[in-house]
């Protein structure tokens, strides 16, 4: 290996190449996330950065303890991306040698250096010194150093001297108390000692210096190609290079492959040419990189392909369609071809790596929830021509429906660079395999062949396998690696008629038929052996190529009777011409206006022998004969015919345009009518007299486009419904339901399915169709706006109390409708509420649990997907599901909405929730809710399910609130102090702050009767000292009495509404007037919320 490298790099010592590569290391892109435990993360960092001088990418150090040894970072001198130091506890980082941060990628697209929250909570450990004593330049991006409790010297740094971009942000806030530098540092330092002084290289320079300097004199300027400073004026005195490092010299670009010779005026090869590898010029690219022009790249661009030229991999332009190279099955997560990864091989012509077919991929893997592979999808491999990676083609399992491996009929080469037990082709123990079908296989680069245990396999004994190994001594040694045994006996294959086609040569065949021959006895036409080419008969006459291929004659050749029509593929190789002859070539018409020698324009005419003859030299527009009188005159041109032709073309074009417009209009009208018929008109009443909207569909009518999400019972896809016998394509959502326990097969349509299809309500997602089979497919209307959960998380700034309360009303009315239809939802949550529009929501996923388990009313689940945090206590403990258990889930759904999509009990594992509920703990009061709204939620979470309100009562109560929304929901614009503004938003819907309230045990007990959380009670008591207790008490008492009267006091009545307070869609509008008492009450509520969180300034 060393000698080969030395030759390639012009006899340079190969240690130079290895040293350069070893000094480079790849960074990370994890941001604040971690890759496993702290110990695992530390070991990965130590392996990556030990001995590294230049980090290609980002240097990210997060969530490390105080006792870690980071001495392996001492060698780092340059980082091309950004540096992130966050949530650590160590005292100091040993990055004294770091000179330059290039900032080719920035943290949050703004910062090249980010130091965040590096201290132990309630502890004494934390970052005290940055330790970047030699950092002198940041080429791109700014600096952010915030919330480091013990860091005291960050403000003492002259960041203007370091940051090159004058417009970049420099944020130094909320760190430890500022301490003074050593007296010798002049007030600018990285730490307390005299060895921590900042070294200035820009702000102290003379005006004549355009970059950095090493002194204050005009003669002490650094070279323009220097970055971070220098020790002298030369390009070899730089601390780091601004562009490229060429053997210690900083240059704007690496030596190019071609140089201009000023004597010969030509481009000539440069003997000192080098390639760009990051910021370094190298004579030879690393083995895992490819040469593209003058650069080392990890992969070729889309319009180029990888080729091997004299042992060097290069990117060359594709002659036509570029081959698509795909990664094989070499990773732990991709050990076999299966139903989940087979689509990644579409249109692949080259496989880089192994290609393995194991039983877990072919028949499915229930443990990993991988379904069986559809045999029809294996046709994807028809495009594969080469397996050129580091492993093999290994087939240890195969679909029973396929009797051969003909899906690899175009595979020509198996490289086999690294082998599996010495073999590069392995086919074993496939009981249904009768032939191989590898008709295009021509070469196996290395390794042997292992074909054994295939009890029905024939034809393999006819193949001359040594032909695939090539020639030479190495090929002779590889013949010992042929292990073909224990297949169907050759004698029985012959007796059963499993022999090669008579048109095959003695080299054998890959299977039955003339298209499976290794080579042909006579002739070959398009990969199929034939006894004779169409020399003397046939519609299209042929000739025989050099390899006995039947090739068609040129289309201008005239078909001959009793003799060969042509002797080659060209128009000059015809026995006779079908139309005209121009010299030795057969043509369809004589040339006119063709430029000939000396720039002359040539015109020809056909004579009586159908040969093209030149016109007279004076003919400039063509001729009808050889004489000057036969020239075509411009006055003879049929002007009238040309004008009429133009008018005719215009009329035809206008007619086509009008007809196309009319046709498109008629198609749109037909589509609109069809959409109305399929989406809105119910079917005729069935036997039970109920109108059913859902149709019984076939699988061929549905086409899945892309997955939208998955849940407990199945997966939802965006798709198209193409009704049978119609051309309309209706966008729909297709939910595929599978019973993983195997108890339900969904082969028949049940009464429960028809009952689901008969539901029709404005706030229910309507079921359009049912497709029975091994897995049930439910077709519903497509909601392009997605789920309510995603909506409130992404658009929390645009939400208002009116819309939130109306959504509560709509969900309650929809659930009341399901209750009237005797249908329990079982899985109500914000993720299962879809947006029909910005103001209308609809309930989805109702009745699915009853489809799976109609008898015992329970379903099996995995721990990850089961909605424990939304389930009522009796559902968790006793698997009892009623409309009142749906009321519990409704309360959690309302809490999600009021918390802007926060996860309930986010700090707890699902198995801890039942114990918490039995102790009486509940979700805390959302910040925007008054006690009135929160008490509605608390009522929904009562242990006694009979005490919980009904959906009818909930709809009435939220309708009442929606008429005066600002009285019940208080959404104020808040501003935080200090650096917390970086982490907190106005309402705190997600993130650290919202979770910290729940993590600290901020829950409410049923026995508190709406008094609030423990933290809130303490804060209310503290506020009494400043005179605010009276307001809080007034609001609590009145809200509680109003809540108790509205939910349990008056008899149940439906909300009739006030004329003008609801629109035509049932959207509740606010009241027309507002009393002074209401306005005062709103001010009290806003004041209470703001006073409750005294850290915020409200306006």
C-alpha cells in the first residue's frame, strides 16, 4: 500500500499522506441532542478528536460532567464549522492551540462560537474559563455567551479584534460576576493569570495593513492569505491559512492540473498539481474520496459517474443517463432487503456494498414490525448491472412464487472485493428455486461461488463457471472455490426435461428457453437465440454482426428478394436504395441548400435513375433539371399558396385552442359532479333504513401516495380514490388497520363498519369507503391542514380565545353525536382532531378499537404508542371504556389546546401515571385559563365516572364561555427579563419553562376543588401582603360558584343561542355588548395572571 501511494504522488514519502489525513477529523451536527449516555458520548469524542488538528465540521461539547479529562482536545488548531459548548459542568476546556474558527456552518445560522448554560444546578461546578488563549480570528458568524453562572472573563475579551464580520452579533449576557485581569494584560484576558492575556492581531495594526499584523509598524503586516495572525510577513509565517495550505504556504488556490505555457501558447500538464482536500492541498486524494476536477469529493455530482483511470477514481461526465449508485445491505439497521427498504433500490444500476436476502426480509419480521416482502417488488432489481461495493450477492431466502432469480437478468458484474467466507456469489437452501436466470452475468471479480441445498435447481451444471473468473493463474486458483452441490441431480433434471434449449451453445444456459443461453449456437437477436437472421425473408431485413447478432438494415435500404438487403448498419451499405441515392448513400430526398467545400451552397435534383445530380452553378434556389433554364426562380414561388398556408395554420391553431378550452371546461364540470356524487351524496337506505355514506371499495380503486403518520392501530397515507368505471381522482386519506395479534382478518364487511359509514355530522370526519382484506383500509376525506395538535404548536401566536373556545364547543358536540350513536371513541386526543378549516375541527379515528376487538372491548398495544396519558383511570386499570371515559380524554384534549400542544405529564413515564392519578394528582392549570375553564377540566377527571359532566353539558358550558371569550381565557403579551428571553416565549407553550412547572410536581388534587396548584397557592398567599388577595379570592369564588351552578346545578338544557351570536356553520360569536362589570373583571383577571408570575412584565 505504501509503495503504491509513493508512485502515485511522484515518489513523495507515503507517510506525508497519512500524516495529513490523520491530522484531519470530521465534526458533528447534533446541536443540543446527544448520542447515547454521557459515557458513550465521551468515548466517541475521544476517538474522534485524539491527535486531530483540523476539525472538518462542527466541534460540539454538550452535557459533560466536571470530572472528564479533555486533554485530547489540546491538538486542535482549526475548526471549519462552529463551536458549541453547552450544558456542561467542567471548569475549563484545553483549547489553547485553537487559532481559527471558519464558520462555514453556524449555530442557529448566526453564531460561530456559542457557550450556553455551563453550570451545575444547585452545585459548585461549572465553566470558569474559556481557555481559548490563542483564538485570534472568527472568519464568519458571531459570538453568543449566555447563562454561564461561574464564567467571569468573557466580557474582558476584545471580540471586535477576533470577529472578522463587523455586522455579526456578539451577545455576552447573564454570566458570572466580572473579575479583573492580571496587571500585565491591559484589561483584556481569557483568565486570571498573566499567561491568559489576549493577543491582539487586528485592532492594533497600522492603517496600511489590510488584514492581520504581528506588530504596530506598517512593515509588520501579515500576508493577505493569512488567517488569525502571523509571525512574519511571508505566506509561510501564517498561524492559519485563509484559503488553502500548500505544504506550509498559504495560497489562494491549489496548483492546478493544467498550466499555461507562454512560449507554446498551450495548456500543459502541471507536474506539481495538487488536489483541494478541505483547506489543504494534497497530491493524492484519500482512498474514500473521488477526484472531481482539482478537488477531492466524497461522491460524484448528479451529472457525473465514477470511473477508474489508472488506479485513480475520477468523476467523469455521463455519456447519457447517469447510472444510479445505491447503498447495499451493510449496516446494522439494513441487514437484508425487506419491505421497508426495497423502494430505495428503484432505478439503481450499481449497488455499493452487499445485497443480502434473508428470511427476515422475505417473510417478514414480526419482532421489528416488518411485513413480508411483495414478490412483485423484486422487479426493481431489473436495472442492477453491477455489484461493485465491498461484499457479495447472498440469497438465503426467496419468495415461493418465484422459481428463478431473473429479477437480476441484467446483472453483469459482481466485484467481490471483500468476501463472505471466501465467496462472492451465494445461493443456498431455496426449496422452490428451479433455475438461476442470471443470463447477463459475465464476470465475478474475486471470490468463489457457493450454490448448495437447492433441491429443485437445474441448469446450473451446464454453465461453464470458470468463464466468469477470467484467465490467468489467479483464475485457475479460484476454480477450487467452486462449491456447487446438493442441488437437483443432473440425471433427474435431464429425465424431467430440464435441459438447455437446442439453440444454446455448448457453454450451457441459465434456465429454460432460448433467452437463457450463455451463448447461442447460431445467431442472437436482442438476447434471444434464433436459428437464422432475417437475411432473405421477414418484414425487417437484417445482417449478422461481429458476434453473430442479428442487426437491422438501414431504413433507406430497399428490401431484396432472394439476396441480402444490406451488409452493414450504414446507409452506404445497402444493396439497393428504397428512395434515392446520393453518391454511395441512400437518402429519402436530395440535399438542398447544403454547404459544401469552399463554402458553396449545393442543390441537387433526382434524375430518372433516382440518383441525385448537382444543379447548374448559377442556380441559387434549387432546380428541376441539370440546365440553367431549370433553375427555380424566386418569382415562381407560390406566394398565394404561402399566404393561404399561413392563414390555414392560424385557423387550425385557434380551433385547437378553443376546443382544448372547451374540453378542459367539460372535464372540470364532470369532475366537480363526480366529486359531489362520491363525497356528499349518501347511498340508498340499506336493509335497516339508515343512509350509508361509505362505499365498499376494491383495493384496485385506491392508490397510496405518501405516509402521513402512524398510530396504535395502523398507518395513515395520503392517497387517491379512483372509482371503478370513472376517471375522476379524488384526494383522500387512507388508514390501514392491521391486527398484530392475528385475531381479526377483516375479510367481510360487518355491521359496525356500516354503522361507522352511516355517521354524518359537521364535526365528525366522514367515512367515504371501506376496503376489506387481510388489512382493513378506511377511506376518509383528506384534511390538508393536518391535525389540531400540529396547528396549535406551529401557530400559537395567531390563536385567540374565541377560536380556542369554539374548538372546545365543536369537539364536545361531535362527541355528543357519537354518544347518541352509541359509539365510544377510546382514543380522543388533539392529534386525532383534524382541521377542516381555520375555524372548524372534526373528530377522526372513532370506532377503530371496536373494529379490532368487538367482543372483549380491550385491545393489545405496545408501550410506546398506547395513549396512557389520555386514558381514564378505569380504562387503564380495568379496560373499561364508556362515554364517560371519553369525557376524561376530552378534558386532557382541552388541556392540550390551552397549553398550546404541550405533552401531558411530560416529565413522567406512562407506567407512572396510574399511581399519580390514584393519589389524586391531576394536570396543572394552563396559564391562559381562568379558574372557570380549569374547573371544567377538573370535573372531567373525577374518579367517579358518574360525577363527570356529559358531552351535552360540556357543549352548553363552552358555548356560554365562547360568547364572552376574553372573560375565560386571558392571553397577554409578555416580555421576559435578561437572557431568559432566549429560551421563553410569551405563553410558554413548550420548552424548558413549561416542562419545569410539571416536573416540579405542579399538579392539582381533586380535593382542592379548583383552588389551584401548590405553587400557585403559595404565590397567592404571598400576594395577599400587597393587597391583591381580595381580587384573587373574588375571582375564585365567583368562578367556582358559576362553574358549580353551570355543571351540576341547573337542569340540562340545550343551548338555543341568541340570534346573531352563531354563524351559518355553528361558529359561536362573541356577545354584542359588554357590561362595565365584565370589563373590570377582565382587568382583574389579567392583573392576577401577571401578578402570579412576577418575573414577567406585562403590557
